C-alpha cells in the first residue's frame, strides 16, 4: 500500500499535469495573454476576434512596418482539438480609382456586397470589404503593399480587408474596418475628430426571377432584345443590394449555356469620391446637361439636383464571349441611365 506521502505526491503531480494541460488548452484555443492589438495598433483584439472567430488564438502572420500611417498586415486564428477551421484576414491601406468596387473583377459581383447606410462610406461581403478614408488624407495616407504610393488626382485611399481563409460576419467586418480607418486617419492627422459610428449595412436580396419590363426592379428598365441570345444568354434571375437614392447595385444572372452576368450600379457622388472620379481623362462632357460619360468603363456621372450621381454597367467575360452586337453597350447603358436616373431625380441625358 502506497504511503500517505507518496499518495499526496501523486495527487499533486496529477493536479499539476491537469493545470499544465488546462494552460496549454487555453493558450492554444483562447487569446489569453495574447496580442492586444494588431496591424500596427489600428485593430484591437476584440474587433479582430469578432471577424476571425473566438474559438482559437489570434496571431500576426506578417506585418510590413511603416514609418507612416499606412498599414499592411495578415492575422490568423488557429485552434487545437476544437475541430474549428482556421481563419485568416489581410488588412491594408490601398489606392484605387474611386469606382473600383463597381468596375474591377477583383471585387467580384457588386450586387452581393452590403453597402453602408451610415458609419462611413464602404461595403462588405462574407470575404472582403473596404471603407473610404477622408479626402483630407489624400496627401497623407497611401499604400505600402505591394508598393508605396499615394493617390493621384483621380484616385482615393481605402482601408480594405480580404479573408484569405474562412468567411467573416459582415457586421463585424464592417465595424473593424470603420474603426481601423478612423485610427489610421487619426494617426495621419487627417481624421474627422468624431468617434466612428457602428456602421449599418444592407444585405443583398435573394436571387429572384427578372421582370423583363422592370429589370432590377426599376420600372421601365428593359434589356435591349439584341443583347439576348436564345439558348445562350436570356432573361433569368437577378439580385440587388443597397437602396436608391443611396449606393445600389444589381446583378443579372442570365439563363443559358454561356453562364453570363451583367452588373448595373448607381451611387451618389460621395460614394465614389465626388469630383475625384471626373479627373479621369476618360470622362467627356455630355451635350445639353451637366454630366460626363466614359464609354470605355461604361460609366456616367450626372448632376442631379445638388449632387453628382454615378451610373455604370459591367459585363462578365462569359457575356463578352457571346459576342454582343457592336454599339450594344451604348444602347444598354442609355436604357439603364434613363430608367434609374428617374429614381435619383436626374435630368434626361442623351449619351450618344
């Protein structure tokens, strides 16, 4: 029979082992004694955990230090024994053309984004998001990844996040981005001085059948007949996000073998840096109205009341492969601007 001292020693050893195991478990699966801030201090651990999930430990994957306010970093969450998939996000300041969110394939389908109603100018999806920095930051904040640059006269700076692994809660991603952007602007001396509002976002609608007489739920908006190809690209389903007269986008998922898509977008000027976009050489005056058109990017800016409103459309590569008729983009853009412009109280504009 073991002595009392030996039994006590075994018990102490067991307790110590359990304590070690509990400590390791906490270390692997919580942020206990972990990093309190990330990305050069612009994001706190609570906001980062809300984006990446609380089951696991947060750690910096990489961070490009800067002697300025720009940010470029990667943060991940990992765990052990919890059967939780790892998540990872990249946060950067980036320089783009003002309407990048409507024009570039990098940002996928603009009609799946959730645009901000308040709390900043931006949008988020399950996998990425962006928020516009104040215009006063133009000469103070740029990008350091992949190369240091400041915005030109027709560009803007944004804080953007991309999920490299996993997906994010949209509200949490929007909140992190707005607070990060505010901290970046404050560090650069170009902040507004106000506490950032918790952003309100509008989630996109479900896919629904397209009404050929009111495409994208806009009365009178029709797709020209010669834009459709029987069996390849026909009226199918649509998805909308945002709201008129705010930032708004619609994606047409055309039925048929081509798998083609067309996106239509509109936004008041402040959503695409009012005035900045028009510094681009591509925009030309529209006779008879206060407005400009850029046929290369299929975009129009009209003065509607006291503010500019931006309109654009974009085709998927699959739709290009259908070989649309020459001049079709002009007819389709005109139809879109005619119908949607009424929703923004814009003047009638002949684009050709």
